[in-house]
């Protein structure tokens, strides 16, 4: 295979893949009960996912790596307690949580513009990769469900190294692989500013899409090379910067 003009590494869950299916599954299963307690299902889900990311990262930092999906499932009742439910396991059953995982988390869908983003980069002879905290098989299923061809060998999971992002060591092996020979410095693209900024500090060129977090907060995370409101626009900016 001929060498590409460059490489772009994406985060998957939260970036190319959105959480809307999980929001819908939570609402379908527990929405009425949650609203009766004054809890918006979408807000509970956001808190659930954000806290799962934190606990996943803290576990990895402490030397006890646990897969992200396992953390998500285990932590649900804690989120109910944080939301004001005094007896979470009486409020929601294991079957409820399994329903949300099966019909939500495992069925996450590509964000609008994700396919176009990947196609634009490939048309510009930029090879597309992924580095995810989720498991590789699950992420491969997201691409397959969307009908997007994504070679499995280009899809890397932190589960392989047991080092979770944003630990600098989680990015370095792929950075070194893609920086070998005469290849230009690769890009890392995400809709999590903590992810893009961490990868950029390690040595990647950084691209951030505001589709998930809205604000880049560069005063907190530092400046990154590309900031775009859409995935398609982010691809355009990466291509332009790669050709400069």
C-alpha cells in the first residue's frame, strides 16, 4: 500500500459517534419515572457518561484498568443516588440498566457529518485511524451499522495497552508508528477538548470539533491548531492545514 500524504487519528465515542441512542433508551425505559422525580433523562445520561469517563481515567491512573463499558454499567446506580434517589436499586433494576446498555450504548450512531468527514479526508489521501477508550469490537460495530468501511487494523483501543486516555503513554505508540520515516506529523481529532489537547501536547497536531462540548475553553486546555463547529468543517480545516 502506498504511503498516504498524512494520517488523522480520531476518537470514536463522543466524536464520530454520538450518544443520542443512549438518551433515547434511557427515556424509553425510565423516562416517566425519572421525570416524576424531577430528573431530566438526558441530564442524568450526561452526568452518567461524564462520571464514567472520570472513574475510568482514575482507575487507569491508579494502576487498576477496567474497560469503559464495564465502568458505565456499574456506575449507574451511583448516578441515581447523586440525582437524589435515596434507594437507587429499588428505583431501577439490573434489567433496566441492561436494556439501556443493549439498546443505547451498544447501538450508538454516527454523528451527522461523520461519514462525509471520513470521506473527505480519504479523498485528500489522508489515512484515517481511531484510538478509543471503548472496546475495539464495539466500535467496529458502530462503523458497520452505519455502513462505513473502517479497517479493523486502523482501529486501536486503550484496552490493548491497559492505559486509558488522556495518559500521555496511551497516545505515544501510535504517534511513533505514524511518525516513522518521512511521514508528516499526524493529526489527532476529537470532540473532547481534554483528548485533543492531551494528544497535541504529546506531539500530534490537534483538531477539535465543538459538536459535543460547544466551547473549546482554550484558556483552560490551551490552544489547538484546528477548532470547528462541524465534523465536515474540521475535515476541511485539516486538509487545508496539511497542504499549507
